[in-house]
């Protein structure tokens, strides 16, 4: 699988933040989907946004300064 | 007998049909615990809350929906601010026209060493911003005041006070908009409001058990939460999250209620606050005029000017106690109103109506224009028995 097709997930402080980010990313044309946080990344019961690995930088650009905290991890 | 509901200042009635439909649909089709579990329905429930934040943010010109904390009413919102921000030695300023949801927490805090200044208002209930300015001290931490009185409808000069408070570094300006959110334009930027408490069940046309608190970003560092517990975030930690809005939203929220509030907010936005205001102003003006022309025995408290008040009118009729009058209005005309002290004893002292109180008629979006005349004529006929 090419690196660009590896999915990445964006982790947030809370579901409210994830929903806010989903809205911002969709408005910017970045494809994303809310999924439960994979167990190996966090024991938190929350949700995260799955994006295409190739969209990592774009997503970070959209969210920086608009959300206090988020983290992007490759799956 | 037809019912004429004139108690909209207590809670609006009826509600837009869409409010009930949205609540029904939520419970049938979503029904999950928002933000806890990560499955599709839980996310959908979370979306309902997010939409409520977003719609509230749009209505009050709040730039970040996440700075809108969802509460059960404005009382909770005000208690979060007052109990969370004020410590012994701090100074807080308020007005003599406040509702008990402000006054009682402040009296409690005063008994615990917080310094409290209550600024007197005119006999019409109007605050002179200069009086408030004079009361500010070095250790003033919060200025809290109502946007409009629930007793007389008197609209307070919130924007002017906001300008005064903005010039004082470190002072937070908190507005109780229980009576005005949805009924008058509110812009937290233009009015320099740091903390805005609103309730969902009055002029936002949502169900009871919904409310919100806007907290200007950064101020969450200065305000301790009232309750702590599960938030669906940071579950691996045993300390309360310190960020907005989760810091103040412990426990399973009233998602069902917020589904209804979303419909109420859409209803208000669809009509526009300007149109709602115009409609309520006209009915208030018509009532005041007919009451003046037809009933010289009635005394109206407050501005008695529809431009300077919300759709709330307080009055007494010579020789009749408010409770007798209210009973008569209900039995003879089907008019539902509120007699007495309206949860604001110091406001009644300001108006000179303590302890007997007043009769309060409060109009809403769903009152027919003809209700104003019927209500005024009912007052006129009161003395005829
Ligand atoms: C001015 C004012 N503040 C606060 C409140 C409290 O609102 P709630 O009972 O929804 O908390 C009310 C209404 O009862 C009010 O009129």
C-alpha cells in the first residue's frame, strides 16, 4: 500500500472538538469520518476523525489555530 | 372559555410544533448517550448538542461554538460563574433589579467574605451606568447584571456597561439574558459581554431544562466548575478536564431537550429577532395604551414605554391585591398571568411594590394582536367585579 493511502486519525480532547473539526474539514473539502478511537492509540472512550494519510498536512493546516489541541497519528 | 396565556416571561407557551417533533424524532431515532460511546447513534446525539452550540453561537455573534456550555437553565449558568469565579476578598458589582438566580448566590457569597455592591436603579428600574462605574474597585472581579428585568421588562444599558467594564483589566462582565435571549438582539462582541447566561424555555422557544453559558475563551481558567464527573473525554484521567466546554458539562446532558431547543433556535432565526421584537413591541404598546386610556385606577411599574421594555408589563389596580386580581383574570377571562414578587425582592423595593408585589402580564410570539385589547379590558373591568 502506498504511503498516501495509509489512513491517519486525528485525536481530540473531546467529542465536541471532533464534531467541530469534522465541520471545518468538510467545509475545506477534506474527506473524513468519525470513528471510535482505536484502542492502541488511547484508552479513551471517545471518537476521532479518520482521514486519508495524504491529507495530513492539509488537515493540520485547516485545524491549526482553530482548535487548541489535536494530534494526528498514522494507523 | 378560551385560554389567553400571558405568562411568557415565566416560560413561553405554546412552542413551535417543530420543537415537539424534533424531540419525538430524537428519542425514536437517536436516543443514545452523546459523546460517550463512539457508535453512530452516540455520535448523532453528540451532533445534536453541537448543533445547539452552533445555533446559539450564531444568534449571539459568538465565534467559537465550543465556548458555548450547555446547562439546564440560566440559573445553573449564573451559578457556574458566580460560585466558580468569586472567592473571599473579591469584589462583585450588581444592580438592584436582579432576579434571585443572581441575588441568592451573591448573598451567599457575601456571607462567605465576598464584597458585594448592589447599585440602586431608578423607580422605573433603570440603571445609570455612571453609578456602576463609580462602584468599581481595584479588587472587582465580576460585574453581573440582567439585560432586562423580569418584573418590569426594563431594558438595561448593557452595551454601555460593557464598554465601561472592558476598560478595566481583569473584570469579567456577566449578563443574565434569561428575559432577552431570542427577544432582543444580543451581540457579545459589540456589547463586550464576557459571560452570557441564557435559558432555553423562554424566548428561545425550547423546552424546559435547557440553557447555556457563553464563556469568553481564556476565562475558563478563572472559573471553577460547579460539578465534576464524567464528560466522555479524557476518560483515562481522574481529574476534571480543564477545557471548554467539557469542564462545565459533567454528567449525561439533556440531549432530548437540546434536540427541542435546536428547533426553537431555528424558529427564532427563521423569523429573525428583529421581527420577533417588532411583533412583541406592538402588542406591548397596544396593551399599555389601552390600559392608560381605559383604566385610570391601574398603576404601571417600569418605563411604561414599549421601546424601553420587553413584552413584560407589571401593574397594580387600586384596592385589589395582585393575587385576587390574578384569580379573577383566570376565572372570568381565562387569562393566565403571574401575581406577586416574581423572584426579585430587591427589584420590588426599587419599584416601591414590596411586599405586595404586582400583576405581571407577559406577551409572547404566539399571542394574537387582539389579546392586548382583551387583557386591558379585563383590567378595566376588574373594579366592576
Ligand atoms: C431575569 C431572570 N434571570 C434568571 C431567570 C432564571 O431562569 P431559569 O429559571 O430558566 O433558570 C429568570 C426566569 O425565571 C429571569 O427572569
